[in-house]
C-alpha cells in the first residue's frame, strides 16, 4: 500500500493578504485533524506557495477611501459640521470622537507649523483653548479635542461653556492670549449635530486651510484604531475665561454708551428679548 504523507500547514492572515506556507512533513498514519474535523490528505506531497488576495486588497482600499472621504465631508466652509448623535432620519453619526480627535490633532499641528514659519524657529508650549455650547454631545467630543491637541504637543485650556466671540477673544485678552482656540458648536442646527470653529490671533481660519486640516485628519483616521486616547501627555487646564470676557464686554458697553447719569449701569431701563440674546450668543 502506498504511504500517506501529511504536509504541515501554516495559516497567516492580516487585513491585506492571506499566506499559505507549507513544507513536506513526516509520514502520519492517521488523518490530520483541524478543530475536530478529520481531513484525509492525498498520497502525494503538496506544496503551497504565497498567495496574495487581490479581492481583499481591493476591499480594504475601498474601506479606507470611504473612511477618508467621510472625514473630508465634515468640512463645511471654514467650519467642521457633522451628526454627533443618533436621531436624524436617514443620517448616520459621522462626527465621532475618533474623527474629532484626528481633526483636533491636525489643527494643533497646523498651529505649531504656522507659528514656527512665522517666527523662524521651533516653538514650545503652544496654547490652545476650547469652548463649547451646551449641546449633549459636548462633553464626549471635548475629551476627543483634548486628546487630539495633546497628541499634537499643545497645551490645552478648557473654558467650559463659552460663546464663539469669546473663543476668538481668548487669543487676544491678557492674561490668557492663547495661540489658538476652538469653539465646539453647530449654531442653529438640531441638537443631534455638532461642529468645530477654529481661531488664531488673526481671526477665523479660511476654507482652504480647514480643507487641508480635514485632509490630514482623514489620513490619520484611516490609519488608526477607532478609539480615543485615554492617556494625555498634556492634560487640559480648566480656566475661567468667561469672567474676564464678560468684564471686557461690560467695559466696552459702558465706554461706548457713556451715560451721563448712571455710567456703571448704561443699559438700565432697556429690555433685551431672551430669544435674541440666546441666538446671538453662539
């Protein structure tokens, strides 16, 4: 009777290819067993060669391209806008913590590069503040912003609830005068949405700059696990900027009105509709 030989099979698998490697093994009188299944092999030696799966490669390329496009589509002019919570019919959540982390990291890197180009030397202790409106998704996305900025090497300052003008002014008013700031808001859009506005001492970022930042974030996101870092190299520092900003606004109003009878209370007797003040706040 002809002898039966059993090859030794090694299966190696990753996201881009499957490898089948073997070498002729010793004679085995019993069928080879794999997870309880008995598979009799042919009576002759079988040699396997490395096989690259073009189907798997193509699938992975499509998935990566889709993920990158999803991040790029978050750009909305000079802002970033997306769905942060479930609840919109026909819309899926795309402004995830992992996406926000990648965008914040890319913004932090852009701020550092811009300062280095402006000053002609390496910079340290680049300071970036974050303010947010009272949306439900604010706390979880704030952690993602802190993580991204810290990964970029920035010092992060948490202003808590703030307004969009306040975030810009936090880059100018002493003793704060941060190098840049982010406002987390989606303005008048539904509660399920959220977004990011970016500022430096020169004002808001332009659409082409935000497009570049989102493009860089897309590349980061496509090559990263979809988890937000839990260990921050530079934890955020909680600051009370809004008190300083509110005093600044009061001083400006008192100076501009310059009421001859009650200078300290220039708006005495005026009525400001609640819905108007709420709308212009953010």
